[in-house]
C-alpha cells in the first residue's frame, strides 16, 4: 500500500472522531474529496429537485471533476488535519 493511501485511510478514520462537527459546507467538501479520491470523476446522474441533500453532495463531488485521485486524497488529508 502506498504511503498516500495509508495516510488517506488514517485521515478517513480520523474524520469520524473529530472533536466537533464541521459546518455543512465543510462536510460537503469532505464528501466531495472522499468520493473523488476513492471513485474518481462523478459519472452518476444528478438527483432531482426533491432530493436537496443528494443534489448538494452531487454538486460537491462534480465540482472536483478533473482532479486526480491522488490530489483529492492529499487535499482530504490536509483538510482533516486542519480540522483536528
């Protein structure tokens, strides 16, 4: 396992134990970076207007389109570290 992958996995575990819950904008950024770092570019269909949470998550992930998985993982690690 690469060093980046192990640090990313550690940051994912750490994100579940933050001392205080981040605001919604930060949570969406965490979600988008996680999805981009693990899956890559968003190819899913955009949720309908009735699914506000799903749309917000989709937008957060889709906004990172073109970011490499390694870059997204590093940004995720840095963001979680800044919140700890």
